[in-house]
C-alpha cells in the first residue's frame, strides 16, 4: 500500500477550508477508497504526490494536458508572456494569435469568443442559441455533461419527452422546465420531442463523443440524424466539444465525423493547462453577441494573455503533421494489449477508446451507447481495480464513470510497461473474486 500520510494531513486541513475539502467534487475520491492524493509536481506523463509516490498519470488534469505535464514549449511560452504582466482588461495580440490558429484550421467556425471555462462557454452558447432563434427550450441527453450552468443541471423526468427535473438543489423548476432530457442513441425520442415542442426548441446540445459518463461512442448515422432534424426544424445543432475538441482531431468530433455543428464549444486543451474556454459559430450567429448584437456576454479575465500564450504553444504542437494519427495509434495498441489479455482470460472487462480517450468498462458487449447500459454494480469492481492500480503507480481519474487520456508524453515504451502492469492488476482483481 502506498503511503498517504502527507495527503491525509493536507486533506484534513482542506476539509476545514473547503466543502468536502476540495474545489471541485470528483477530486474528493468519494467513489474510490481513501483520501485524495495531493499532487505536488508533474512532468511528462508522471505526477508525484506529497508523500513522494510516483504515478503514470492518465487523468492529465481531466483532459487539458494533451502534451503531458510541464511541456517545454508551453512552459516557455507562458514564461515569456508573464514577463509582460498578467492581465490588462484590454485586447492583446495573443488573443488574435490563438483565435487565428483555431479559426484557420477549423472549417466549422467563422468567429469565436474566449471565456475562462468550459461551463462559461456552454452557458454563453446556450444563451446565444436562444437569442438567435428566439426560442426557449433546449434538448440535452442523459449521459452528457455540459458544465454546471443552471439550465444544464437537469436530469430526465418520468416518461418520454417530458421536461427534465433539476439534478441540483438551487435550480428553480422554471429553469429545468425549459430543458428536455432524452436518452442517447434513440432517434424516436428526438422525433417525439420535436413533434411536441419543435417550434420552441432553440438547440439540441450533445457531446458528439460523450466522455463524462463513461465513453458512450455514438453511431455516425445518429449524429447525422441530429444534423438533419435540426436543419429541418430550425433548431441549432450544438456540439459541446470541451473534451473532444483538439483531442480526437484539431477541429474535434465535427472533423472526425465530418458533421457541421451550428454552435460549438471548446475548453480543456484550448488553454494548454490554464483556464480558457471558447464558443464559436458562423459569422451570422456570432454577430448576435455583444457589442455587435443584443446577446450579452463578457468577462474580466477573458482572453487572458498568460492563458492565451499557453494555448498558442499547445495548439501549435497539435497542428504538427501526424499528431493525431500518432496519438490514436499509441492508444489503440495500449488498449488492444489489455483487451486481448482480458478476453484470453475470459474476464468481464473491456476498454473502449477513440482517439486518445479510453474508458474502463466491466462488460464484454460490443458497444455501450447510453448511460442506461452501464451497470451500476460494476463500479465496485472499478473501486477495487483503482486501488490495485494506484499501488502499481498508475493514476486514473477517481471514478469509474470518468475516462482516461493518453498524452504525447505517454510514449510507446511507457504504455508498454503500463499495459503489463494493468494486466497484472486485472489478474489480481479477477482472481480475488
Ligand atoms: C469539462 C466539461 C465541461 C465543463 O468545463 P469546465 O471547464 O469544467 O467548466 C463542459 N462540457 C464538457 C463536454 C466537458 O467535458
């Protein structure tokens, strides 16, 4: 067992300062045993906690660090921006540079606006969708996460195509009444909701690669279906690419599937490990935003120069020839090694992956496309596996519903070693059953 003495002391202190000892809930390690590890340092694909335990990190700050920790190009770009100060509340050249990098290499957006988090990007994008269409309701899907704005903290109500109910205290029913929550991968549910409320639906928002509640890879034909019904009914198709943007391809899942969304949001990778979000659309739609249009949205630290400089350096690396092919190839080999071992041994276990995103499922079905298909009991197995993996120096996000990320710093050699350790961990888990 790894020593957690320092982390335990720090967590005790943190609990007197922050609700549950954390500044974002999943960090509290509630779904796995033990206290959260307090991380003091990251370099490449590795992190070290305050007790000096070393781990290969597959959480990668929940996705932003596609180049791993402390990447030299990102660090030096941040350092050179820092020399000139941290914030001006006035336009800087760096915003142009990052904006142009994105727009030039992305056929789906004419203009973007920078904000400071994924939540803010989605919240603003929803306001824009409503302002542009003059409609109030939105459709979202069970199993997709879009940050913690009020109208998105909504879960399915009872029955098909009914209004959602709030999934958090403090969200008025009047808000959740404007959000329709549907199961993923169910065309009929979408048709029915449009039959009932079509004239008042501003947008259909989806993670085109749902990766916040397991990895629920959708069929391309389903995403094409959403594109088609949106176009036919004057509804905007909203791709929340906060995870998938710059991850599965430079222009995200839209590029991977070759489907044009009407509004798209980015976060995580776009800021190179600093807080940046963005939303984008066509000129016509983006011109509704203030100061040009009457949809208001602003931010004191939006387009922050230090954060822009981190994003610029990171996205330049992502634009290098073969970047995404290489990421996918290494991830695929890693996942295949583990999957082959599991299937040879007859374990009820399988890793799903797309690009450099993977997810551990305790199942042997061909595909899992909706949250209802995830077995809640399998989370006990995840919890046991999690602690075995930690002891072997492998760090994942501390919940079985979270995905893992491979960065460029996870070389073939590292992944080879980790896959062997992973197979051992599976043996330990399944032999103890
Ligand atoms: C992480 C995430 C968000 C929220 O972004 P924050 O920066 O945590 O506010 C929104 N949508 C998706 C798809 C995400 O993965």
